[in-house]
């Protein structure tokens, strides 16, 4: 396993040829999103987005009791209004960097995933969480609103009314209830979130890289559209893979009863 650092608090670890682990590694602050962490996270996601060999990204944390507790409120406490305005584009770049990764993404969540921490998880395609997970968007309790995509991503998962209740109440939701509400996708035993997320990533990465990116594009762009418009999005994504080398190889491998050797184009 190789590792590349982006500043002090972000790492990218490679698991084999096609799975990348994007690691939040600011343990002394429970991965609170400071200006520096946000900048390095944006840098790391930019590098991953440009790497055609990466088929799946898994977002993880090195802290034993937290995935990420959201914005660094200690840093924010020293900010002037001008400081906060200057930071905003950098914070947005971090969250959108995760959200706009072109390959499938899996969040491995344990402990606290609150505010911006939960928004990072929501920015992923699939959330795997262990039994210690506590999630929520408590921003209104400190005088702001979710600003890392939460007001848009949460209702897309659980519906407008449920998202409103969770955001307006600022309440924290423990793992079992979170699974029942659809706030997380896969609930696993304590301490197994990273292991299970990497296992899922390996299964996903065995599939066509061209197909994976096109399927994600269709899912993301088609969501919220009326059916006719959504089917047009799907058709465009289908056309981008139907005449690819991956399609040719996939059909050949199926008929020859062997594993495909994806050309990735």
C-alpha cells in the first residue's frame, strides 16, 4: 500500500491498482474542517479526479471516535466577517471536490459525523457506518445553516419533510435510527466500517471503469429530472459506453467465461 500526503492532515492511500482511500487525518481535532484541511482536501480530490486508474474512492478517518465533527469552530471563533468570506470558496471547494469525483465513492463512518462531517459523507455515493456512528446537521444550533451541501443532499436521500425535521431540530441520530431513516446505507459491526467499505470498493472496482463513471454520471445528472428528461440523460451515458473498448471486452469475456481485462476506454 502506497501513501501520498496532501499537507499534514490529508492522505491518499492506494489499495491495489484501482482503489484509493482518501484519509482524514487530523486526530487532535477530530478531523474538524479548518481552512488548511479544506484546502488540502480540495487538492487531493482534484488529483484523484484526474487519475484515470482510480475506479473507486473510499473516504475514511484515522480518529477512533469520529469520522469528522464538521467546521473548525475554534478557528471560526477568531474570524472576522471578512475572514469568513475569504474562507468560503475554499470550504466549498473541499465539499464539491468530494461530491464531483467522477468515480464511485464510499464513506466509511464511525463515531461522530456531524455538520460538515456528515456533509462529506453525504457527498459520497454510498455510506457504510458502524454501530458507533452518530450523524446529524446541527448548524442552526450555532447560528448558521448546513453549507457543505446538506440542505440539498439530505432531502435527496430522505425526502423534504424528514430533512427539514432533522435540520431544523439540529438533532443527532444514532446508528440504528440512521439506518432506518436512510441516512446511512449499510450498518456494520463496531470497528468494521473501513474494512467493509474497502471490501465494497474492491467489488465495485472489478467492474468496467468506463461503465462505472457513466453510471454515476447518469445517476447524478438524472436525479430530480422528469422521467423523459432523465431517460435522455441515461441514453447519453449509454452511448458513451456502448461503443467503448470496455463494452467490447465485457461482452467477449462473458462469452468466453473469463474475467474481463478492462481497457478503460
